[in-house]
């Protein structure tokens, strides 16, 4: 995983999320997604909507481990693009073009793959930058590299998620 590297987001990234996201707290449902906790070991079932730029997972401390496991669902980037699962379109990387920027980073992950983002502050805060972006198509365990917030997102152009459809379900523990 690429979490140890630091990737600074463009000013457009921060401005987009400032205008597109409302204030969210780690213990609440974010972006219209549903989050529930089951009685079995504290696993939360998070639904990541394709038409939302990010879905908050929670705030984590450096050294914590987080298990993420896509459990199903499909989504599409709209506009005639195929319906895919968490793996996205394996033969098509999301590519920015100057006017568009990919949520998972330009040319780093397949189009509409499920990606995890880490930030040191709530993503809607002006000046917040991303220090981890990785696609997740199967179960993974992440050791959090430093204190921050974790989000899940569809890897699409961040300015164009409004026409997306569908959702991916993810089990998160803790």
C-alpha cells in the first residue's frame, strides 16, 4: 500500500470538497450513506454511494489497524460507462486532464474502483491534504500511518460524481 508516501492534493481538490461536503463528525452518517454496527465484533457495514465524493469511515490514531472488506454492490460513472464492483474498470485508469482530477489520484487506480483516503483533518476543511490513497477491491488490513480521518470513495473525477449510480457495501472493523 502507498500510505507511507505523502500526496498533496491540488487546491481544486480542497476547494471542491469544501463546497461539496457538509461538516461531518466521525460518529455520524456521512454523505447520505448508511452506517450500522452489528453485535458481532463491532463490524460496521458502510454503504459508499457512487454519487458522493467521499464517505467518512472515522478518525483513527497512528498504529491502529482497520480491516476493510468490500462485501458487494455495483456502481457506474454514468454516461455509458459500464457497471462495475469495487475493482472498478481494471483496463482503464482514472486520468485527470487538467480540468478534472481523480479522487484516488490521477493515473493511480482504475476508474470507479473503491478507494480509501487518509487525511490529517476533516476533508472538507480548507487546506486539508491527502496522505494515503489506495484502491481496495478485496479484504485488506491497514495500519494507520499517522493520526487522521479515513474516507472511502468511488474513483471518478471528483467534479463529476453527480451522474454516478449505485453503491458498494464495505465491512469496517473497528
